[in-house]
């Protein structure tokens, strides 16, 4: 019984393909390919932007850690807390852009 069902499904698929055998002009096919390439390029640009935004807070934190012997953290806490909040926001934005580009 299952073999017959599979056979019937394949017959249905063949009839669908037979109906879709209309002649499509080359210009439409080229335009569709260009559209796909444009969407891929946009997705890759979004991913590149997301990676850049994601790496910026990491470099800022690296500089802060490298120069930490020149300042006392408790004396500049009013600068560090907003800076860390901005870094967290940039990491979240970068993550969103990367995930959005991959979907």
C-alpha cells in the first residue's frame, strides 16, 4: 500500500513539472539570479557590520585592562559603568545583526 502511495505522489509531481515546462525568457532567469546574488551580498554586508560592532567593545575592554595599572577602578567608576553599559548594548546589537544575517 505504501509503495502505491509513493508511486501516486511521484505521478503528481511529474504532472506538476509538466505544467511548469513553459518557456521562460532568459532575461527573467538572469534577473532572478541577480536578485539572489543581491540578497546574499546584503546578508554578508549585514554580517560584516555585525562582526565589526561586536568586536568594538572587546577592543575597548582590552585597552581598559591593559591600562588598568594607571588608574584606580573605584575612582573612575562613574566612567566605567556607563562605558560597560554601552559595551553590552553594542555586543547585543552585533549579535542581533550576525544572527539576522545568518537567518
